[in-house]
């Protein structure tokens, strides 16, 4: 076997599979994955070995590599349950990483004055690496390039790996860049000029830049679409919360009016024998919701705290708050409702799973100098999942859950604030800081 035949049948396939693995390992796996994986890997080597080298020219060898790449995408479809576009995206990122590493290795060979015939495209028989220095250089470059690609690009993929491409043109352009880059490299390799070492280095540098541009375009499209999708979901959620706020405000006002009227009627019935004391107490207990109304100096905050206090009371959760609602005057009512609604909803969701003695939620809103500090804390039981430094939902349906903290951060940053989260000793603590000019006035009011 020639050096090229050994390279395309074994080394290239191994490089490509390792690079693709960096981008697909998070994807949902099909049943009997280990067996499928072993069979798929062996078949990749088998197909690469079976492909004949009928002609040693740039176009034919480029087609050979693209056919091998296409087969690896097919194997990934057998291994993972994602869509074709997701698998093509991930495999293409792997191929671009492999080719980037190869071009960097070519630059090193040129600098070391290693002849092209001693490289991977060599037509002679024997070793792909003429000496130990070349082999060590190969390992060093590929390991470093793969690690950099993993940290810069692979880790940006979501846990499920699903990719939503809004601009297919840009993605297609990234594919086009890589294909042209592969063909240009083959043309240079099969048309060597012994006196043009500098020219070969320049071409390789150009090819490296093309690979970097291709990777950037791929992930720019994918990440931008993910951000747009999250923004659309949060916008819909905010609109729903605005409608919920208006409805809750009407309901609370109506309940208060009815409870107020019933209280007066009860006082008139207390001296009457037409109703028993036990029945009077039952009615009084039923309208005790009137006493549960939280009054903080901010109407929107009063509504959401009243709602959540009733929920906590029903679920035997101790909810305490010390708040100065008047200091929230620079917030819109809808944002106050959404912000504190998400904070308390997340806390209620968390404490449902803890032991009864730890089912407590604490909320604080106070001024410290010129800073408005909003703090909430609660216990939690299940492990907190993180992705890219951010806390993500533990629910399976990622499309409809996990936007609570994103919404809190979005509202916080829109008002020039900052958000900090600590998760020590199974206590989840969130702190929001806002710089407030002047004295917002008001006194802290407490309800437990």
C-alpha cells in the first residue's frame, strides 16, 4: 500500500471519527448504542479501505475524502436520533477541525523541510512519518488543535445538540468554503514546486484561515438562532404574564370587595340565632383570604405576593418576606409581577421535593446605601444542572421549561442590574442588585 492509501484507509478515518465524536457525543443515542458504534466504526474503516485509488489527482482524491465523510454522517444517523441537519452540522464541524489540524501539520512539515512525498499524500510505500520528530510534531499539533476546537466550539452546543438553522445560506456557504479548501489543498499537493516552500506555507495558512471562518460561520448561525428562539419564548412568556397580571389584579380586587361585604354581613349575623357559631366560624375562615393580602407599598408586588402566599399556605410552605415595595417605583407593574413571580415560582418548585422542615422560602427587598437589594433563598433537593456556566432546567421538555432564570436575568439587566446565584449546602440563593439614584422612600414591611 502507498502512503496515501494507508492514510485515507486508516489514519484519516481515525482523525475524522475522533473529531466528529467531539461534536456528537452529547446527542441522544439510539438503542444498543455500543453494538451499533462498534459496527459503525469498523464499517467506516472498511469503506475507506475498499474505495480504490484510481487516479492520483486533486479532484479524485477530494471526492474520495468527501465520500468517506458522507459515510460517517450516515453512520451517525444510525447511532443518534437527531435530525439530518443536526448530524450534518456536527460532522461538518468535526471534518473542519480535522482539516484545520492537517493544514497546521502541513505548515510544520514545510518549516521542517520535509518533502511532500514524505507526507500523507506520498505515492511511495512505507512509513507515513519519516522520523520520530515528525511523529511527535503530528501528535502535538493534532491534540492542541482538537482541544482548542472543543473548548471554542464544541462546548457551545446545547446538551441535546439540536441545531436550528434560520439562515441555511450561511451554513451552505460554510460547507462551500470547506469543500473548496479541501480541493485547493489537493491541487497544491499534486502540483509541488521544490523551490516554492514559502508559497506552500502561505497556501496552508490561507487554508487554516478558511477552516476557522467555516467553523465561525457554522456556530454563529446556530448560536444566533438559539438566542432568537430563547428571546421569542421569553417574549411570549412576558406577554402571558402581562395578561395574567391584569387578570390577577381584577380577581384580587373582586375577592377583596366580596370578602369585605361578607365581613360586614357576618357582624350583623353574630347576634342572630338563625345561624350557629360553628357555621359563623366556618364562614369567617373561608373569607380569611382578605387578611392574607400583602401590602408592601407596590400594587403589583402586593398582588403577586398575595397569590404566592396562598399557594404556599395550601402546600404547607412557610413563606416569609421583608420587602420595601415603594423602592420598586422605577419598575413597570408588569415587570414587577414577572420578576417576583418567576423568583417565587422557582422557589416553590424546588421546595416541593425537600423534607417538611425545610420547606421555607425567604424574600427580602431593601435599600443598602444607593443599592436596591432583592434576595431570595430556599432549600432544594435534586442536583442542579449547569451548561456553559448557566443553570438549566432538569425537566425533559427544554422547549417549554427553563426560561424562569433567563427571564429574571433579562429583566434585571434591562434595568441596569446584576444577578448572582449561589448554591451552597443545598440552599439556592439569588441576589439582584440595582443602583438607585436618590431616596426612593418607604419603610420595610413584613409578612410571614
